[in-house]
C-alpha cells in the first residue's frame, strides 16, 4: 500500500495500522530523516521515498518508483496535505498554488498511475479530505476549496475506474490531534512571544475540541481505522465517509451549544476568532454544588421549594441542582420547565406565528418558593419573560433566580439571587454552555474581531 504524508499525523497512523495487520507500506513524505527512522522501525516491510509533492512534475516518476518498490501495490492512501490559514485579503498566489498542488494535483497524478497499475486486478484508493470541504471556516477558503475539489475528484475517479475494479473513496476527518492543528493562527502582522504562541495554540486546540459534540479532538489512529475499513469494503466506491466526533451533525449551526437554536454559518475559530474554555467540567460541578447550598441556606429547607428550568439551557441545570439538594436533604425538590417563546418581548417580530412551547410544571406554584434556573444571565429579558410565564401558572410566594454564569450586559434591572460564576465577556462576544450534553460540561467564550 502506498501512503503519502506517511511520517506524521493520520499518515503515520495509517502506516502503523497497515503494519499491525501484516501489510507492507511504500511511505512517501518530504522529511528524509523521518523517513529513514520510519523505515528502520519495520525492516523489510517499509520502502521510504522522499518526495516533494508540491513539485508535481516529478510525481508521475515518483509514483512509478513507489509501485516498483515491492514489485506491486494493492492501493493508495493520499494523506499528505497542506493548510495555509489566511483571511481573504491576505491570500497570495504562492499559497494557492502550494495547496492546489499538494491537496489536489498530486493525489490526482498518483491516482492515475496507481489506477493504471490496478486496472483489471482490482484495488482501492482512499483520499483523505476534511469536513472543512463541506463546512468551510474563515481563513481556510483555499484549503477548503481544494478539499472540496478532492471530494469531487474522488467521485469522478470512482465512476470511471469502477469497471476496472478500482474503488475510490474519501475519508473526511473533523478536528484531529495533528501538527496541522497545532499551527498557531495569527492575524496579519501579529507577532507573539514563545509563551504567547504556546498559550494561543492551547486556546486554539481547546476551542476546536469544544466545537465537537463528543467534546474532544479525534486521534490519528481513529481516522486510520476508518481508512482501513474503507480500503477493505469491496462494495463501496464514490463515498465520502465522515469521522468528526459529531461535528457535521450540527449542520451549519454556529453555536457550539447543542441544545440551542442554530444561527447558520457555523465556523470553527480562526485568525479573526478566538475561543477560550472559561469553565471546565469540574468548575461547573463546583458551581452547581455552590448554587444548591446557597438555595438551601436562603430557603431553610425544601418543604415549599420548587425549581423551574428555563428552556433550553436551564432544564438540565435545574435537574443537576435538584440532585445536589437531594444529597443534603435526602430527596430532591420538584422540578419543572418553562418555555418563554410566547412571552418574549420581541415575539411579534421574531416569532410571527408564536406557539406555546412545552412548559411542564406538574405541581402547584401558588404559595411556594420557586427558583427559576438558566445557564447564562445576559440582558435579563429571558428572565423577565420566564417570570411572566410562571405567573400564568399561579402566584408564587416568592420567585428567586439562579444562573450558572452571569456575563453582565444587563438591559433590564434584573440580578441573580444565586450565581455560580461571574464571567467578564466583551460586548459582541458569545458565551456558550454545555451541561449534560454530548461530551464534557464546559463553558466557552468566543471573541470575534
């Protein structure tokens, strides 16, 4: 099997996976020293070829040497890729040509040679693309375009080569822990110290991980396992196979909060956007516990206490607070939910055909102490709407409000009675919270310039 980009990341993991099941590999990469080390790791089972795929004129000859290295090959995995992160105004001809050559032209030329060798004998080609080919992010326009073209090339090759018994598919990874993702994304003209670069990279990696519903980046070996599976499937060709921790299931949703309404044009962070995880799972759990204790101290028990979560983020949070209260009191207080859609002060314009949402308050609220719960307190308008909705269900003795995060920016005179953490967020930035969603609990601030 020929594997390009064989010394690092997904390419190296693919080489290891092939070797693990007894196969042989023709490893193509640019770094001669890394290739020698790779070849020495499995004597007699790896043939290393130092090739600069950007020099497309030399690719056909390199392909012939690769095919002849063991006398024959069964297929090709095009893993090598180049990504240059540039905003539109900074895109230069050199970076366009480099990405086109490595990401599209070289895979085509290699596939031509390998397909001719496999004609009539059968075999498989896998192109490693990217989810960015379908959900582009700012500053990745050229890279995403080359990968989108690679997807189309995959389908075209699959169609033409099927009669010859050659299967061609593409694998589309999401964010994977590779050197490519650890390249710091800098603004034009920006200069950072070594420590600042390290901090930027770590923030960048954390933000990318937070975008994936499973709450983490992928591992190269996980993608390699999918590549081998696709190589093995004898009745699969022309397919684009995604492995991305659930990222593409969010469609074009910009918000990383899984239970929040989507604002279309979902994009990962880039040079014009920075993200920071301000609360991890442990910090959120401590905040929930602190809120629960504060509620008990203020209400002197749970005899007349009820919790009502505001859809969406307050629902899971109210249940978690009730669980913490149960650890102290031996049982949880009653928990309900309210939907504020009909009660928003912009309902006439934002919701031209408003419908009463699924509020669920399976208990009498009149005369009781009710704690409204939400994940983020911002303008105060959601809380106002929730109070009005609650009062349509009865007349509580008292209404309290608990928020996991208070980001400031109030437009109404509303303050939390119980708060987990006050987080300073600049105007125009986003604060998104996961509680009991897929992946670990976390709160992420997104700054856009």
